[in-house]
């Protein structure tokens, strides 16, 4: 399954936002996070369905967070025969705070993101 571009709903340890994946080209992922104020860049491995990306907040020159996760999908049964069901793609994994919100006891957070596709 290819990684879907578009607006995903992301939950990072209870914080809900939008993850915009704008491009997936030759395994390189780019997009926006945190209200479009932060750039993401990373990699997509089609074989393992694995995504890894870093977040660059505002004017910082080095990444502040590292995200890693895996994608899976599910399709609820169609309500009407002949009507295609919505496929829900889910990315799930962990995020490691490299600078912001990172402490010795709390620097790794769970996250998941979902997008529905007809």
C-alpha cells in the first residue's frame, strides 16, 4: 500500500492536530505539522510500510522531534451492497522529543494518525 498524501488526523500523546503529507517521492516524505507551522521531512519504506520523519519547528535549524511508525489499513463492511466502503489508513508508532517538551523521564511519546479514503 502506498503512503497516502493529504491531511491526516494525528494524536500525539493526547494532543490532536493535522499532519499534512504533501509529497511521497522515491521514498522521501515531506509535509507540515503543528498547524502548518512546522516542516516534516523523512522516509517511507514501501516494503515494510514504515515511516520515519523529523520535525523542524519554526526558525530552528535542527530537528526537534523524531517520529517512527508503521502503516496498516482496515475497511469496515459496506453498508449497502455495491457501495465501496471507506478504507481507513492508520500510522502508529512513537515520537521522541529531541528538544521541545523533552525531559529525562518523559521524552518518548506514542502517536497515531488516520486518514479515510474512498
